[in-house]
C-alpha cells in the first residue's frame, strides 16, 4: 500500500528543514539533507541510532518492508516536541 500525500505533508510540517524523496509509492525523509527515515504504509519510521536507542527504549519498532531493517515507529504524531527530539538525535548521529 502506498503512503498518502496528506500523511507526508503532515510529517513535513514538523520542520522546514525536513524534505523527502518519493520511492516506489513511499517517501524517504531527510533532515538537513541527511536521510533519517521514511514514511512506509502511512507510518513515520526513523533509523535506529545509538543515541535514539538510549532515549527510545520503550518506543515501538517496526519493519518498513519485507527484508528491511527494524526502525523506530512514531506512533503519536501530535507529540511534536518528542518527535523533533528524535529527529534531531538521529540527524546528529548520522551527519
């Protein structure tokens, strides 16, 4: 199932520094030009990095697609402060 453009736009509203690239009906998400995760089946997933593992031990994890690596799933899109903290930590670990 392809992700919706509305869901993408909602995620992009977190920060003007978020961008995307469409990939086979889904969206790769970049923060300040660094790939941090993606939107898969209308689920916002972030890469797991060492810092995020420490912060988000209780955060739900999901597989984006068959054969993909486990990622952190952002369940509560309305908690923008927590989500932006995770986004920034992933970015810091990957840049």
